[in-house]
C-alpha cells in the first residue's frame, strides 16, 4: 500500500512539473514576442541611460527561464549548474556590482565549474529516458538522435530480448545491452513481459 501511494504521489509531482514547464514556456514565448517588439522602441530610447541594461536584463531572464524548463524536464546536474551560472552572469553583466561583489561572483562561477567537473562528473555523464518496450527502435533513434542497429520493425523490447539471448545473459530487471555511446536497460517487467526500456545516452 505504501509503495502504491508513493507511486501515485510521484506521478502527480511529475505531472505538476510538466504543467509548470508548459506554463513557463508559454510565458517565455509571450515575453520573447514582447522583447522583439521592444527593439523598435529601443532606437527612440538610445540616449536614455540604462536602456541597454534593461534590454539585457530581459534577455537574461528569458535565458534563465529556458534553462529552468530544461532543469524541470531533464533532472540533470548539468541543467542545475547552468541555471546558477546564468543567474550569476546576469548579476555581473546587468547589475552594477561593487568590485567586491564582482570578485565574489567570479569566485562563485569558478566554484560551480569546479563542482561540475570534479564532483558531479559521473552523475552528469549520461542522459536517461524510459520508453515503452513496444516503441519502434527506428522512432527512438530519431527522437534521441542516436543509431541503434535493429531490424526495420523491431521494437525496443524485442531488440533487448534478442541481444540478451544472443549473448547468453539472463533476461530480468536491470539487464543491460551496450552499444557505442548508448545502452538499453530493462526498466520494468510485468507478468514476465518487458514493458519498459531505459535508453541511457552518453553526453559530453
């Protein structure tokens, strides 16, 4: 019962994240249009002090919003670091910081890059997406921009089972098939049938 409730809560949270992401995307589209229209009025305000700072602030806000959507969708350490980097960069470029504030911002950026390189390298080395086992491999290749060799009508589930059987491996939860820069892992089995396959893609 506990696991069932946890599963429902997890699905609700995921749905809320998607809804919030969609709302942010709509806001970004609206504000991007507004910003594009403001370019016309920027010429009239070219002699006004701070006009460029206001425009740059709007640009950075939109970029941070885009990175925030990526963070909600991808759930990776890289996107969290990118949001923080753009937030600090915005403060440095748009705001008039004191020399001490600028130095602290630079140290903050350096620390973020050090953390990403040395502390989260292993966690950030892959992107993982779970697909239904009946999804055609051809479609997954197109969506993920990868090349998994398979027959024309072969599905992820069929491919994983075939590869595991050919290599003599046991078919079960967590079983992995490796390709160049990509791997397929059985993520869920229901009634002895593979129903979910996780695509693990290597990223820079």
